[in-house]
C-alpha cells in the first residue's frame, strides 16, 4: 500500500511529526541529489527499488542543479538547460517510477548555487516556480524542498517568493528548506507560513573541524555543534511555534571527514547510525541518510570524483549503512513513537559528552536508549510502576531484538551491552510493558 493512500501527508496534531491521514509517516530519506542528471531510467529504477526495499520513504533530489555558464560547485559533468523538454520528460518518468514504488520525492526545484549565482533571482523565480509547481501539482508523491545547500540569507527574498508560490499553487504539499552546512532553515524561515517543517544540515565535520578555511566554512557562525546533530533538534523545537524537524544532510557514508583533505579518514556506517539515532531519539521526525557516491551518482571510475569517492554508485548502493537505516525505522514503528519524547531525565547515571552520550526516548509503555560506545548506564524505571516490564538489546546492525531481563518491580536498572569485538559497539536498550507472562 502506498503511503498517500492512507491520506494526504500532513503535520501531526502535536506538530512534531508527519502523518498520512491518521497513520504515522516516518521520514527515512536518501540524498540522491543528481538522480535526474546522471541516471538513465533503467539505472533510476535499480536505485529506487533498492532504496524502497531497504525501507526508505523519501528520495531527496534536485531538478535543476546547475546551468551552462553558471560558476558553481557542480558535482556533475552533465548540465541540463531549463528549456530542454527532453530533460523534463526524463524527470517526469523517474518521478513516476518512484510513485509506482510508493516513494515520496523530496524535490528541490533548484540547487542553491543557482540563486547565489544570480541565475534565479527576484525577476524570474516566480516564473520558474510556477512552471515546476504546475508540472507536478497532481503527483501524489511530491514534497517540496526549497534552498539547496545555501544559507537562507543569501537570496533571502528569492527563497521567500519561491516558497510562497509553491504553497499557493500546491497548498496540499508539504514544504521544507535545505540549508547550508551546520545551519537550520529555522534560522531564517521558521515563522514563514509556507514552511511546514524545518530541515538542518549537520554536515560532514568532526568535533575538531570547526573551521577548515575551506569554501564551505561558515563565515557567520550561529553556533557550531560539531557531530552533536541532536542539538539542532533541540534548537528547532525551542521555538514557541513548533514545527517538525529533520537532519536533511548529516555525514555521508564513505565521505571524507571534513570533505576536503585527502589524508583524512572516512565516515563509516557506525557514524551514520550515530547521527540517525541521536537525532531521532531527540524528537526528529525521521532522518536522512547519504552516501558519497550515491549523492553524486559517480559512475566513471577512470575519472576523479568529489570528496575522495572510492566506488561507483552501483557498488556503493550496497553499503551496509543504508541497510541499517531501515532497522531504525522498524524500531520506531514498533512503538507509538509519535507520542514519545526525549527523556534524558530518566538517565540516572548522568549524561556524558560527545561519543559518550546516551540518548533516551520514552513514550507510552516503552523506553529506548541508544548507547554508541557500549558503556554501562542506569535508567529510571519508576514510570513503569505496577506494570510487567521486560528488556531487550536491539542491534542496530542486524535489526535483531535479543531478550535479556525481566525488570518488573524494579525502580531502576543498570545495564551494559555485550561487546561485539569490532570497531563499532553501539546498541539500543529497549524496555517495554507486557502482559503478565
């Protein structure tokens, strides 16, 4: 069953999540920025089918990434002119493939460089937005995403005009804004009536890479959170007006840490899991995954790609981090997550910083705790007084629940996951109420 068959995609009643009608919708996206520019229809089907089968629900892709003559940081050799009808027919067919597979397309009308470079401006943005909105307004699987790796104050009025056009012409479709690295759409557009949800880009920097002096450094720093992407969720939910939020671009699997220096290590599957669980357990509406080769659809191994890419996209499509994302979605959908909230106050052993953080999320009849380092911690169980409660370790690598204890009648529990004897040792403690066994 396709999700929109349950009803239009909307913001939940508590304003923190998304629903199709009354059915919760978990945002599990992949960054496929150059899908339309780089992939044939056969290639697009293979990629989209792979992601659908792994549990992804949204594909983030850019309609117009660059144009001839625009001096921008393009990841593609292929550039399409907006006047080329063949290109738009190609886009139509890929969007239809996604629809048939039950996938939403998180469509960016253009990459932010087109606004920053002046190709799209206050004089022509309305015409372009009308063209795109009218073309896809009847498609059931469209989510609009303004921006595209750009600060909201760069072409701010252009972004406002664009968002307003899409909301006016497609009022039933949700709209977000993909911002520059280490910023959130809420910094500029939180109060805008066309913005239905916030999106932040926690980016690809380590804790110690606050300023690399590279092209994507923030000249204006609203606050550098490093790898603590959960802090953006806190920030976005700190407004009086609550809107859902999601990490729309965390560190990609197999991309250089910091992007630019070839002797740096790569982000790996355990890193992408950490970003996912930290943000979702802090109340994000879901999560966006990314892979270095996929985001640019690198396909010619004889030519250098961007950011130290190692494999062509057809190989990296099978990287294990993408598989692990589906386990997170399954875990969240196994509980009433839309009635849950971050619950750090239940961590009796005290919170630690950086990688030692224990993320706690709790709701009616359950408690979830993500432990990245596999260290011991203690949780408060008094909320379950008088209930029969049992505990499992959930493995975010395999998606397996492993039962280990009956905590019925206990006020607290000190736990420590078993070691995997590998480089990664992250686990999720799952405590649930059960009928007496």
